[in-house]
């Protein structure tokens, strides 16, 4: 078993009540288990957040490196989408 270090923490009355209720309900065996589980969840959240931030940075770099934006030809985009929809509906009618 890993070395266990005791810490003293301060919680709001609401948080302390939630910890006591989690133990009282049998969901956890002790307040320490509640805190350890909360820290595991927090650590996983921090790791996921770091991955999301890196993904956003990558997407930003890709956007910047792709060059300046160009105007969109909305009528052409709509025509292409309508043609694709028509092909899809035609395939469904034939099936």
C-alpha cells in the first residue's frame, strides 16, 4: 500500500454535509474515500481539459497555416447540397 499522508482540509458546511451523506448512505466507507474519489475525478477532468486545449491550439494553428479566408459562394454551396440531397432521395426511391 502506498504511503498515506494525513491532511487537514476545510470545507463549506454544504460540502461537509454532502461528504457525510455519501458515507451515511453507504456509497463510500469513509470521508477519505469521498475525497480521494473526488480528487481522481478532478485529475481526470484536468487531463481531459488539457487534451481539449491542445486540440483547440492544433485547430487554431491549422486554420492560421491554411492561409487567409476567402469569400464563400453561398449559391454554389446550396446548389451542391441540393444536388446531393436529390441523388440521395433518388437512390431511396429506387431501393
